[in-house]
């Protein structure tokens, strides 16, 4: 008499092993591997598209901040040079000076104006002149505009202190607008970063592995497999003993 004493693994054991291995893959990849629902994939893709768009918006806003800071630096220098122009004008309009002295002051005044204009003309960002220009930045969910006014000093005259004071006021106004633009970009950046965080969390709920849950599932499946293997081992040992008694 010949008896078959070999046992195939139970179907439940095979299924539990496959489930455990898949959970282990999820833990290693931190990504839901069985996201087969087309609606879930579409939503996750939409979230990722929004995140990418808003991330680019943050980069654009940072460009806007850098641009306005460059303009502000030039405006600060222009303000200081305007004070020099005003000092030269005050001295020039002194009745105690002769024509030769006034000519020297006029030459220094002209050189200062020329230097200021060169500074304005050379102030640019990515090859674009900043002064007397308007810029629009895409922020992913909208746009934000910023402009830098005209501050050319070419019309200033050494014998007209009023025009120099008006020019100084214009610089102060443009600088204030530049500061407001920077604050606007910073506020937009903060808002975008908050939305990116929230959107990433929403996407994670759909596409990413819940690590605590995945590890719990792995432990449960692994324990189930171990229990099944122990049971099978006892069953096999019991069968061998029974066969031995039959053949004795």
C-alpha cells in the first residue's frame, strides 16, 4: 500500500503570502501600487498638476521679488545721488560764487546726472530693463502685476532746486510702490505654499501609502502566515504519526 504524504499549501496561505508581499512593496516604495480605480488616478493626477502649477507660481513670485529688490537697490542709490544734486544746486545758487566756480559745479552736476541715467539704463532682470516698465507674473491660480516708474533725471537743472526736490519725491514714491510690490509677492508666495501643502496632503490620501496602516497590515499578514505554517506543520506531523501507526 502506498499513501501520498505530500501536502500542497492551502489556497488561503498563498493568498495571504501574496497580500503580505504586496504590502511590503508598498512600504518600500511608499506608494499605493494597486491604485486601479481610474477616478482615483485622475484625481491624483489633477492634484499633481495643481501642485506643479502652483510650484511654478512660487518660482515666478520669487523672480518678482528679486526683480523689485534690484530696482529698489538702484532707487536707493538714485536717492543718495539726488541729495548730491541738491547740494550742488544750493552751492551753485550762492551769490558769492563767480562764473568759473559755477562752471565747475555745473560740470559735477552734469556728471552726476549722467551717472544716474547710466545706472537706470543698466538696471535689468534677465535682459529686460526694469525702469519705466510693467511686468505680469503668472502665479498658477492667477497673475500679479508690478511696475517700476520713470525716474530719469535728464530734465533736472542745477539752477532749479524745485525740480530736484520734486524728483526726490518721485523716487520716494516709486520706491514705496516697489516695496508694496515685494510685499504682494511675499503674500502670494505664502498663500501658494499653504495651498501646495494642503493639496499635497489631499493627493497623499489618494496616492501614497498610509505607512502605519501598511505596516499593521504586513504584521497581520505575516502573523497569519506563520500561524498557518505552524498548523500545517502540526498537521503533517500528525499524519506521519498516523501513517506510522497504520503501517506498524
